[in-house]
């Protein structure tokens, strides 16, 4: 489980110190406030710790120009160190990477807890683009962050021989929503049901997202101890599918999966707030520009305490516009 993240002079952040919930962590904020960067730096750091190349992993996840990690420093300030520190897992040691007139320091605090599978689901759905992508990525210098390769590698894994009953129930719920089961043939994914097989190129993108969850549960990618990073899970998803999605994510959290989700969607946030139980751990983070820290934040265990909230503010403005338009039409 990831318990804490500290950043200093890293991308948008002059200084950041966040403590996370063991369950679901939701990030909101205007564009440019670093939501995706928080997800990426944790995923890159922990992925790199596995292969003992933290610097290389962070570069591959962010893809700065020329793969120059110094470009990830906050405003490229050469007179200050950059710090990335993650606490709450048992692996790694202090690493220093020298940069021109400064350095980036990567540290972790060793705590008696383990992290299982790391899953990053990017905004762009990749299952329909699976045929040939891994070979192309391995042989050519194509400009894709490593998260796209990683999610396909996870999706291609064979099913587990046995799944816990709770996970089988989740798969059944997802099958009902996507209208069948997912099969793989020659790097091409198909949705299989009584009517036949439908290749993913012809399947709605929102359904492909739910199908990816089905695959990750089936092959054990999402299991106790896993950490899921998901950037805009609501993208291309019909609003009527948001509630079953939240139900599945909350149940995965109950089964020991920790989550970090960046979103711009009011309905998704409210569903988490309304459907969580007292036993669930859901924390809301609001990021906003801050002169001293670059990006500041507030944290709350309830949606109403999430301030500032640009999503609610936008909804309120639309409501006011609708009321004003109604009064204007009545006068006419």
C-alpha cells in the first residue's frame, strides 16, 4: 500500500506532501494542476524499483524531450534539488541522479508492507490497437509512454486457474454490462456472446474499458495488494455505465486493491460519495494553483468537503444559466 508521496521541485510542484487512503483516492482540479503527474510519478517510481532502474522508468513514463530527466524539474530551476519520495512499501533504497548543476533525489521509507501488481490505465484505450503494437514498441523509437506497452502486456496475460468467489462475481457483473466474455486470438481481442464474436475495433470504446477490467480481474492483475492508477475512467463511458463501474471499483477496494483515479466527472465523484459504506476508505483530493507551492491541495473523506471544486462550480454555472434562460423565455 502506498501511504505517502512527497515531491519537491518536480514538474508542476514546488513542494507536495500527500497522505493517501488505503482504498480509493480521487483527484480533481483544473487542467495543468498535476493530477496525471501524481499518478505517473508513483507508477514510474514503483515500476522502476522492481527492475532497479527508477530513473529510467520515470523517464519512460513521462517521455521528456530527449529523455532528459532534468526537464522534469519544476521550471527547470538549476539551483534547487528535486525530490521524489514514496512511503509505504518494502523495497529499494536511496538513489541519487546527478543533473548538470543540481540533482534529482529519489527515496523511499522502508515500511513493513508489500505492493503487488501495478496497473496503469491511460486515457486512451489500447485494446483495439493491440495487434502488432508490442513488436513495434520493442523495435522502433515510437513516441508512446511506457504505460501503453505495460497495459497491453497485462491484458495479454493468461487467465488464472482459480479466482476467489468475490472476483468471479465481479466478472459476472462486468459480463452482463459488456454483453459477453473477452477472448484473444492472434493479438486481437474479441467480445464473444451467443450472437458470435465481435472484434474490438467494432466495439464501443466505453465497453472496451469495462472489458479491460474484466481481463485484469481474470488474469489476477487486479487482486489483493494491487495498485490501480486510472486516468479519467469516465472517458468515452456512457453515463448509465458509471454506476456499475463505481460498484466494481468499490468492491475491488474491499478486496484489497488500492486506487488512484484522476477525473473531471461530477457523476463519478458523487457516485463514490453516495455508494461508499462506512467500511470503505475513499479520499477526495482537490488540486489548485498555489504561488508558494506551485500546486496546493485539500483532502477530504467526503465530496462536500472537496474544496475548491471546479466541477461543482461549472455545474452550478450551468444551472444558473438554465434558470436565467427560463425566466427570459417566460418574459417573452
